[in-house]
């Protein structure tokens, strides 16, 4: 969009005169719509400022026609999550699988002291849902809180194509174990004197130990399977002179003697190039100790099936990509058009490992999101209870225009929070939504009263707004400077043209809706009431500014000043004609101010609960997007309400 010329100005003015109602949106009512509301319908001839609300509105749709979802859940498994919290999180994640279609993909990352990919992005067909459920059920509590490691790994999963989980190839039985014989002291001494022991020269043997234990570690294959094995690598205790030993011929076994038991790790190298891992704890209690394990010795091609992503016993996550055949990879290559991507981050505590400073972690997340480019994901954060770092979670959510921070105050709210957030994602209608206001000659842009930061270049004001859910809207309050008017009395003058753009994930095409922005100019103008939309979003701005400023001073310990800030904002809203006349949205804004004010009476109440509530409510009003735990009726669509209720009823 380029700067508006004088000729454009005349055309726009003539177009407006020929339109019965210049407030009608140009474009299909079933798609993205642009709307404009001006502070006044009429302005005087002298130069003056005018406020305007620039809006884009998404159509109402249900979840039956939607884009595929790519969701990664990053789950806290640290010690503080023990008990009901981790049980409910796992149960809710499993319940969520019911609402994901065959075209959706879910990935799961767990983090404590370490970080583990529980499941890569996996298509949620019948086999995929079954495997995902089993993976989620295996999550166990351990460690501290390496939140940064978990989040970074979760974001990186979006770079991978989703994986199809076919039925597992049949596995073959292998006997793994050891034989044992206790040597006589004389026999053992003779072997040592002849240098036949295998200990490292610098490895000291415990004073109470005896080097009298002879054992043979062995793998016993069926004859038809043994020919599939190229070699077996045994990894022994570090006190052995040669702790890694290769056996390249059958029978695949290793004989040693020493003074104690340990875990022997075994890597089976197959003729087709694959590697299969297993292990065995040596046992000196009886002459033979063997167990039967099932291992995928035969290639997927030989069985006519592709392997699952859990695939081989003991396989590391770095090897998982090799578990898919070439045909499967080609089938699953992502088109990246009309795909909704999101990352859910769950925690109940403070980051105490990895990157622990809020500013550093948000900078790292922002940098990684930039590197992901078309694989960029929104981040929604969920903080459980009173001990998490609300500022860190809010900041992480704000690294993307679409992210939200939710405070889940009690365990019984976990399912509702997940359900509401999922319902929003599954009702996404448009991506990469933007508003562009092309200004008429001599009209200038003053400022935006919004958390969405505008760019102004060559007379065009641009706002990038991210993705929109069904029925959602983004309303940007701005201030414009009008020039002196030399028009005839009562003439409509052009302020500019507003254009809303976005990619429809339903129709899989870009959509544009534009609207002429006009105002009548007169010599004398009687004072009139402010436009409803402009006053409403001015009240929203006042509320948001008060919440942000109050939270800043309260975090420094000055609760008295924080109360004064919220009191002043409450007085301002209370005097608004919309509040006086009972406008439900403005009454909701005033109620939120009063609710936060109540948490500023006592220091403990504020830091345990109030600070989190205030951060959440501020983010909700700034982005006009529902967050669980707040008065979300003004921003929650029908699908979100449906999923919230379903998850509440479905999880016990």
C-alpha cells in the first residue's frame, strides 16, 4: 500500500458520496471484515485531533471446518508437580486426544533437571493417539525445573514434519543373560599371576572384594535371526582394561572374570545398517540367568511395515528420524499453508536450572522464534498455584502476538484451562492478520493506544496482529491529526482508507477487506457524545495502563501507590457514560479493576495471588483474547466455551 495522492483523495471522496451508508464494510460478510469508528461524526474546519478505532473482525465458524493443528505440550515434571497436579495434567493431555483429528499432530516434551522428547510431532490417527497416550502415561516426577531447556526443545520440534505411526513391525525373541561360575582361590590366583584378568591397571579393587567370578555374557538368537546380525558391541564397566568389546562372529558372547556385578550395555549392529540396544545386569546367584526380550531384528521392508517412532529399545532421540521409510517421509512433508502452530508451556514453579533470568529467557525464545520462520509457533503459558514466576510466563507469552498467560489457581481448574485454550486454537480462522491505514494527504498519525506497535512509512500505518479465532476482533485505538479544512460546508473529507488482510485457513487463500474513512467538516459543530466504540476502547486502554503501572509499583513493594493507581482508574471508568448506562463490557473492566484492588490489601495476598491475576488480566485486555482464570466472557467464543465445559465434565 502506497501513500495516498490528491487524485486518490478525490476518488475516495466521490466514492463515499455515492455510498448510501459509508459505514458499510466493503467485502464479504462471511470473511475477514474491516471496521472503523471515529470519535465524532462531524469536526470543525480548524485543524484538530480525532481518535479512531481501527478494527478487524473474524467470522463465526464452528470447529468442523478448520486447519490442521501442530501442538507441542511442554510439561513440568519436577518434584513440586508430584501428586494430583501431574496426575491431572497427564489425564487432561490424554483427554485432549479425543478432540484431535487424524490431520492434527501432537508433540510432548517433559522437563525436570533434564529434558526429554516424550513424543515428536505425531499425527493423531488411531495408532498415533494410542502411542501418545502410552508416552504421556510414562511421565514420572523427578528433578528440578529446567524450564528454558524444555521450552527451547518444544519450539524446535515444530521444525520437524509430523510423523505417522503405523502398526509396529513384529519383533523377534532374543535370550539375553549370563552364565556364571565361581572359581577356586587357587584357580583365580593362577589366572591373575598369568595376567589373564581384564582389569584396568589403575583401577583399585575394593578391599573386601574377590576376583573369583567368571561369567559369560551372551545373546542367543534363533538360527534364522542370527544371520541378520553383523556384530555385537558389549559395553562393560569403566574399571575394565578394554571397556568396549566387539564380537563379530557367532556365537555372540563375551567371557570375563572379575570381582563384582554391573550393567552390561549391548548394541546389536544389523546387516541392514540399523542398531538395536538392550542391556543386562550381571547375576552371580545361579549358573544361568537369562531373560527373553523382543527386539526388531527384521527390517521394516522385510515385514511390510514401517516402524513406530518409539521403535527400537533404547534408541536415542537423535536417531528417531531414521525410523521412517523414505516413502513415509515424502507422504508427510508439511505444506505449511493453513497449519495452526502452538506451544503450551506448563509449570508450577520458578526456573532454577538452565536460563533462569526472565529477560534472558525471553530474548532466547524470541530469537529462536525468528529462526523458525514459517515454523514459528505461538506460546501459551500456564502457571499452576502460587509459586510460579508470573512475570516470566507473561513475558514468554508476549514473545508472540497470539500467546496468552493463564493463572491456574487450583488443581481442579487444570482441565478447564487446557480445554479453553485448545478450543481457541481449533477455531482459528485467519493467520498473519494485519491492518493498514493509508492516510489522506496532510492527515498525520499521532499515536496508538495499544500493545500492538504500529509502523508508519510513506503515509501508511501498519499493525501486525497475528492470528484470529472465530468471532475474535482486534480494535486498535489511534489518534490522528486532521489539517485545516477548506471544503464547502457539510462536505465529506477523506481521512484515509483502512485495509484488513489475512490468510484464511478455511478457504486457504488470502482475504482483504477495505473501508473508506470519511468525516464531515463544518464551520460550527455542536458538542456531541463520544462514539460508543471509541469510548469503550478508551476505557479498555485506561484499565490496561492502570493494571500495568500498578503491577510495576506493587512488585517493588509499594502496595499503597498501586492501590491509588487502580482507585484513580476506577473513578475514571465510573464516570464514563457507558458504565453509567450499564454497558456490560465496561462494567466488566471496572469489575476487574476492583478485583485486583482487593488483592492489594496485604503483601502476602498480592505476591501469592494478586500479582499473577493482574498480569493475566492485563494480557487478556491488551490482546483481546481470553485467558483462563479471568472474566473472559467478553473474549471467549462459542467453541472455547464448549471445550471448556467438556474438559471440566470429562476430567475427575
